[in-house]
């Protein structure tokens, strides 16, 4: 289904004045650096097109330097992965009194850690696949005896599906653990949900239209997200209206219990019985030409320019400015 192109957007002059000079932080030193550069450039272009005084900052090395003698009034964070999405940068900017987009330090740190996010989901009674932590390759037999293969093996604190592997037995699990442990000492193993995958983008405490995902890959991995042209995105997502509402409400519940604010994305699986299962919360989702938040916003009639300005607008102390 084709959605009409949202109308061109220009930020009101009074809002532009209130926002002042905006630094778009991008790049960073994480495994997601290249994706972050693409996101940052897209955000910068959209802000400038909307009339906002914005410029790029490629963040490398010591994050403390980002808050030293700033020549900007606020920050649009387009940094993915560790350093930019895990609460570290948020803590530095908060301490320096510099407004920034997205979730605050605690929610950012929690959402970046898939394992601890699942503890929160469990504690709040939200559905998430059964899971275990894995601390050594020789635990594979024990874990396979408790969880039902196939299983998903994940570095707990990486994004963009980096390091994730699907395994079917203890030998594959032990091998996948070694690969994941090279990326993160905290490794998560969870039961694989067979069925359609959905993602719900959140904007200012509202759920945007859900997107159904399908790919010829084993799952929606890094290549399917950012490189492949054969990934299929369904908007409408293919669910009955009442089921999409249920899906959106689950995403909102997940977003709220983690403590997130302004914008983000929640990834969810549906099993063969129609049950939804929460996978994770993303507090700085991708903003590239393959990215899902701009796609969902467009389906809701929100242009990319309006989307980034609305995200940035929430950095103002007075949201009515």
C-alpha cells in the first residue's frame, strides 16, 4: 500500500529561535559507527531543510570532550551503540546541563542491555521469550536442557543485530557463545520465536503504525536492516485492526516500563498461536534510508523533517515554546 507523501515541513521561526544552535552527534567508536554516520547525515540534512541551525559533530575518543566549551545549545543524538546509546553520553550531557534528544541516562543504559531489559519485562508481567545468561561455552548442554532449541544467542549490549546467531543444538550454542563473548562479556540466550516480526515506533508517547518485517535471511540481521534491497516492509502490517492495537499497546507498555522518553522503537515477534513476545527497546533507532522510524512516521503523515524537529523540540524545557 502506497502512503501519500507528507507535506513539506518548515519549523516555525519562533521554534527555530528557541532551539538555537544544534549539534548532531554521530559516528562514535562503537561497532555501529558506519550506520551512525548515515543516520547523523540524514538527520542533519532534514534539520537544515526545516530551517534549523544545525551542524555535524563526529564524536571520536573521549566523550567528556563533547561537553567542554560547547559552541551549541542542544544535541541531537544520532550515535548508535555503546557510548552514545548506553547512557554514557546522556550522563555527561546531563551533568553539563546541555539538553539532548531521547531517553535519559538510566533508561538508555537499561534499554541497551538486552538481558536486564528482559528482567524488567518479566518483573512487570510483559511477555518476553524464556532466556538464560551464558558465562562459559561448557554451559551449552545445561542450557539446551532447560530452553527449547532453536535458540537465539546475543551479545547483551550490542545493537543492529550485531553478533546475533540462531542455533539448533549444544555444539552450535557453544560456538555461537564464543563469537558473542568476543563482543560482550554478557551473553544472552533466549528461545527462538518462529513467526512474523513486527516493529513499533514511538513518538511523544504515541505509537506510530506498526511495520511487519520479512526477509530471506534467517532473521532481520544487520545486512537485512541496512544493506539488502530484498527486505520486505508491510505497512499496514498485515494484522487485524484489533491485533495491531494490542501490538501498539504492548510496545507502549514496554517503552514506559523501561522509562524511555520522546522517541524510540520496540521489536516484537508473534508466534503461531498469535501471542506477541517482546524482544528489545531501541532508544536511538536508525535514521538511514532503510530505517523503520522514518518509514512509520511517513505512514502517519509525518515527513522526515517534521519528525526530527518534533524529536528535537522535546529538548526545550517549555514544550510550548
